[in-house]
């Protein structure tokens, strides 16, 4: 270490003083992206028409008004909530399991939701995104509960390693059941194909109002985990020494993740990468303090998600590309770049 | 038949496989075929030959229905969905016929081999250069069906009428008496239906229709170029819309995002029969904010479109009659 470099404490303090305004700036960026998401789409609608529709906030029956108010506004709000939920859920999972690859997918949430959707299609014969939401939600929560229960077996409780293994095992088990069913049922395959890509299309007000309460409560609760996650990051024994109830923290964190990722996956299908990559970016900006990582993840993730969705809507007019596909194409190289060029903070 | 797959096929779930595997020898009740060597030129242009006319035939669903309409009963059938719901098969007596598959891309080849077939009949799909049951995406194991016996079939090309005529020729070569009165009656009924349809269309100048398939994330508009029954309707004088930019990788459809649902404004919507129900229009109006931006949908001007399954004069006649009624009831000024 060179003599001229400032002591670490000053660096952290300086960082903290910049992080507050940074959050405000991110809020402004999110607002700008949300505006973009309402004004841009697979159909060209003049800005004045969009603004007129927004001002009156009443569907006057014109196509531009219907599209703005009934398609784009709910889609944008859903994108913000789902993005925020996935980002913060990923950050919490990475913190609580101390696993840099943790996200909703690795904890069995996507496979649980998919398995329940397939069950709903094949056994109960239901159809349509509006109904799948609730099955997916139940499936996500059931899978996460199962992962936690399996990892909790044994005296030492749900350790990070056991959580990762249980998550992988439950994911593999549920995924093979799902593919077993869809291989023999072409209807289920067709239905699941759309759900499984992850999309904000075709999700309107009923879905938004259905999942919004869960997501809002979950997001509020998630922000309270900063200090506890900082403690866990020091290692379980040290956290215990600092007076933390490690087991209780973990259960509470998992409950919040189940609600957030469960509701998000239920609404839009399994959306990849956001929950995995965004917390790393947040950690890169904020350093190891979860009191900052969580709100940063909560704002960065919807920005990424909405931008990807807008991109998917404008590249293939009059068709559109699902946001899950755009994220996979755009985010995978971004993740590689982050890993290659940025020194990632340790989880 | 890959055209099934891009959209939400809302076929009813397959029921349990109807096992009739023990009656393998009761099929093949074809009338005595002409003795001597047999040959048939399929839709691919390939000629299949045999020492005598085949009698133990395995056929794909609609093709089987076509042969059965001429009195040729196959020994085995493979279908894309449950034979109880397949539009070609659901009203037919399938007793004595072994069911070899009730799902797209899955054929029980072992069971098929036990039937000792001497001919496999499946439509030829020119866009995919394959017979039904041997297209890309079909199970590799299922494709081995083609090794059991020669494969032939009529081309799913530009017309259901040509398809029906092709199967009539095939049935005739297999020994069917295609001049039987009930067959002639079906043909006559079809011709009458065509005449009635043409009259109805002539009486509605300016009526435009589009074939569509609404799905959760998109609206699919059918491209008549790859839907023979729509080409037939065009040839009968109906103005069926040709979408401007079909999906290049899957030209059966043009995909419209729901924001662009009103890109086309037909006066009457032919709704994919695989998802059409009496209440579908109202349901979609409720659930898709832009569905009723299609003026025809708003006005309730929708009718089931027999998408990609017709094979026989009889079925085509029945479906045409329904379309005739819809054309008669349609208002050519709805779409504007």
C-alpha cells in the first residue's frame, strides 16, 4: 500500500457522503426511464397524445389513450415493482447465503413456480396469465420453504453451503418433474413456453393490483435488513458474538425473499439476470455495506428491467421481443465484462 | 404439423390413451384392390411402388379420416392430440384401429411395427419438406416410423380441394370404389356448399376478413399463403387479408404486439378454431384492452376458422356452411 493513499475509514466516509445524493440521482434516472417506458413502445404514439392521456387519466376510447393508460402505465409500474423486488431479493439472498451466485433461480423459486404452473395447466386445466400468477406464487413460496427446510436438517441449521446444495437439489428435482410433464403434454409445453421466457407483455391492471400489495410490503420490509446482513457478512460466529440471532434473521430474510421473488416471478415469469447481476453492480458502487446495497439494488434493477423492456418493444415493431430474451442477450455480456474488468467486492 | 405450435393451442387436454392395441388384425378392410403392381406419386414427387396394393396402412389423423371417407380403413393412426378431440377423428368410428400416438411428435413405433404396415400415409409439408410425423422437432425415435414401410401423402399445398382430390386418387389406387353413392353425395354437398358460399360472398361486395389467433402476449395474423383452406376461400372470392410482414422464420403468421392489434381492420374475423369458443370474443375483450380496438371484434363479427386440419369434402362442406352463415350475417362496413 502506498503511503499517500488515505486511510480506509476516510474512504468509506467519503463514499457514504456521495452515496446519498447517488440514490437521489438514481431516483431521477428511474423516473426518466419510466417516462421512456410510457412514451415508447411497439407502436408509435405522439408525445402530445401520450401526455394528453396521462393528464386526463381517463381512457377516452381512443387507441392512444387505451394503449398509454391500460397497456403502458400498468406495464411500467409492474416493471418498476418487479425489477425492484428481483434486485433487492437477489441482494438479500446473496447476503444471507454468502453466495455470490445466489438469486431467485438458484433457490428453487423459478422451478417451483414453473412446476405449479404446469400442474395448474395439466391437472386443473386452467389457462391464462391471470390465473397462473397465483399458482406461480404458491409454487415459488413452496419451493423456497422446501429448500430452507432441507437445508435446516441437522444440528448446525441452514448454513450457506447447505442452502446452496438444497437449492440446487430442489431446482433439479422440480425441473425434471416439470419437463417430464411438458414432454408428454404439448398444450402445457406451449403455455409454459411463453410464461417461462419472462415477459411484461400481456400483463395488465388486474395482475398489477394483484401482486402490488405483496411487492410493496416486501420491499419495505427488505430495506430493514441492511444491518443484519452486514453482521452476517462477518461470518456466523462473529454475528452471533455481536448479539445477532442468526437463525431468526435468516428465516425472516427468506420469508421476505419468498414474497418478493415469488410475486415477481408469478407476475412476469422467471426473469433472468436482474436479481443476479444488479446486486453485484450495487456492491461495486457502494462497497460492502448492505444498508446502501439494498436501496441501490432496489433502484438499479428496475432501471435495467425497464430499459431492456423498452428495447424489446422498439426493436421488432410491430412485433416485440420478451424482456427475458433481451435481458439474456444484453446482460450476459455485461456480467462477463463486470467479472473481467471490475474488481467485485467480496460477498 | 408445425403450424400448431407457435400459438397457444387450446386443445382440450389429452385424455388417457385409448388402448385398442389388441385388435391389430381387424383393420385393413379395404375393398379388394386391383391385382398386380401398385404405385402412387406422392406430394413430394416421389413414387412409391409395391407388388400389390397395400392393405395394412398407418396414417396420420386427417389423412386417415380422408381415406376412411372413401372406405379405406387404416390399421393404425397417429394423431396430434387426443383422438376424442381431434377435429378430423372425433366423429369417426375408430374401433379396431390401433392408436399409435395422441400428441404432436410422438409415435409409438414399436406398436406400429407390430401392426406390420405396408404403407405409411402422412401429408407432405412443402415448407418443411417432410411428411406429417417426420418433420423437424418430431422425436427421433418416432421418426423411425418411416423405416417400417414406404411413406407417401398428398401435398399440404395451395388447396384443400387438391388435398381431398389427392386422397381420393390414393384411395382409388388402393382399391376404393370412389363412385359409391355416399361418396358422390359428400362431393355434391361440398359443391353445393361452395356455390352457396360464393353466392354469399358475391352478395357482400367489399367484405374483408382476416384470420387471427389471439394469444396472451401477441396477436397472430394468419398468412393465407401457408394455410390452404384460406387460399381456397380466396379462390372462392372471399377477400382474406394477406398480412404485410409475416414472421420470416415462421411464415405461417404475422406477429403483432397488442399495442398494434388494430393494424388491420377486417369486417369479419376468422378466429383460429383451436381456441375459438362461443364466449371467447367477450372474454378477450375483457382481458385484452386493445382487442375491441378491432372494430369487427367489438361488433362481435367473429367466426371459427378451421385452421390447418381439413382433409375431406364432407368436413370442408360442413365448415363452409358455417362460414357462409357468418358471411351472410357480416356487415361489410364494420372495419371501415
